[in-house]
C-alpha cells in the first residue's frame, strides 16, 4: 500500500529499503513480481532497492551496488556485479550463487 501511495505523487525516484522484510514467501513473490512490472515500465520512476537477500531482486533491475562496512565491494551491471565471488566478499562467507532466468539464489558453500 505504501508503494502505491508513493507512486500517486508521480515521483522521479522511488527508494525501497527492505520492502520484503516481514513478508511470507507468497507475499514476497507478489511484491517481487509487482516491482518487476515497475522496473520494465518506461514510465515508472527510477527504482533503488536495498536488500540483504538476492532472492528479492526483481527481474528488470539493471545495476547493483554491493557494500560492506560502508565501503563499495562491487558495482555495475547486475550480471557482472552480483556474483558468487562478490557476494562472498560482501558477506564474508563463502557463497555460491545460482541464477535461473532473471532471479538469483545464494547459499553457503
């Protein structure tokens, strides 16, 4: 509801800070789908999503910035930035990343 309310003012930028926090799996997937629709809509505002879970990155998002302790670990096109190596550096845990279509999933090695 808050995202819809924010869109009513026709903003140029929409900042989403952990929008899926506290949602169950079904609600999270619904949110990711709706954010993907916004990401693909050329009339939508620019979207910035903050998350600790790669599974919550909607299709259509094009760039990523990975931070650790306030420092940039990696940045750039999402396919070049969201990698096992970069995620492992970011979270200081050996991780493997799977990508199915435009969705990501990470787990410890």
